[in-house]
């Protein structure tokens, strides 16, 4: 099979064995008239609600089990990482065919920059994700009111001993790993050549979340998802959580932007394709 981009000396491109979907329009008001769009918003809301409910409940359960001084009690950091990664795997698998399975404003932002979703869809997805996260953590507090405030509410905060720059860097790199994995796992080039890829796409995405949590839980508690951080901060409503909140928005959005640029313009040679198309048009 041919490679997706081969620039000949005269500036032409070889035939491809796959087709990229057309770029999403910046503004697409037609979406607002379709039930499938609102169904996707509901899917993002429910998925993010379930994600926060299970994962924050796991965090609080672990802290309550180790409160007696037993460091081996509870699921441990490894279990917390599995909780986040496993839920992403499950929820992406369940919602990918409905909404794309974003469940994360940073993922939505990266896909928007890559022209995979329109501005309207991106904004409303983020709103649905944030509302779902708040409701999910709210359920945790409702069911675990005796433990919720006592054990930190699952809120993301910069750990003692780390500078804000270190925390920001951890969130940028962690989100880059996640969004880069999302782009790679859903690449139409891979889907065309390996029929099993669409089915397995949620697996590497879940593993990316798992691995990033192992690395960054000691630093920031691992955000890489602004909705996750916002939901916990709103319900916990602690000064430290709000002071550090900007890290969990700026970092993921920068990481997502870098991942989108890297995948689209470096790995997929978007800039080279554009230049080749321009040269071909100029010779006509």
C-alpha cells in the first residue's frame, strides 16, 4: 500500500488508500437543528458524570482506608490510576459512536484546532462536560457526605514541595500524551489499513490516562481534564483548589494544542500537503 504522503520532485502527491474526512466548518448552525447533536451533548454529559462519580469515589475510598496509617490499605495509587484509565476505556467505547467520546474539554479543544469539530459543537461539548463533572462529584458528596470533605473531595491541588511551574509542566506533558494518543488511535489512515483499529481505539486512550496518572498523581493529583478539576473544585469549594485551578485549565489546553499541531502538521504533514496543493494550483 502506498504511503499517505509522498511528495515527488515535481510537487505532486501519490494516490492514497484512505480518505480524510473534510474539515468541520468553523460555524455550523445546521447542527443545532439535528437531534443527533443534542443526543451527543447528553452522551457527553452522562459520560463525564459517570467518570467523575466512579473516579472521585475511588480516590476518597482510598484515602479513608489509609487514614489509619496503613500505607498498604485500599487500592493504592496504582488502583486510582486504573480507575481513571479504566473508566475512560469503558466510556469512550460506549460513546464514541454517538458523540466521539471526548469526555474532556482538552480533547475537544485539540480536535477543534484540528478542524474535527465545529466551534459550536466544541463549546457546547465543554459546557456539557463541565456540568456533568459537577453533577458527578455532587453525587459523590451526597452519598459519602461523612467522608467527602474530610478526605479532600477528590480535588486537584498542587502537592507540597512542587512549584507552580512544575505542576503546569506536568499537566502540559500529561495532556499532550493523552491528546496525541487520541489523534493516533482515531487516525483514518490507521482505520483504513487495520480494520481492528476502530474497535481497539478506546484501549490505548484508556492506557494513556492510566500511565499519565501513575506519573503525575504525586505532583498535581493528575488533572489533564479541566472538567474533572472544575467539578471537584466547585463541589469541594476549597481555597487551595481554587488557587491552583488555573494550572488545570492552562496546562491541558496548551498540551492539547501542541498535540494537535504535532499530529496534524508534523506526522500527517499538513503543512507539506498545503504547500504541494498550492504549488499544483500555481502551475495550472
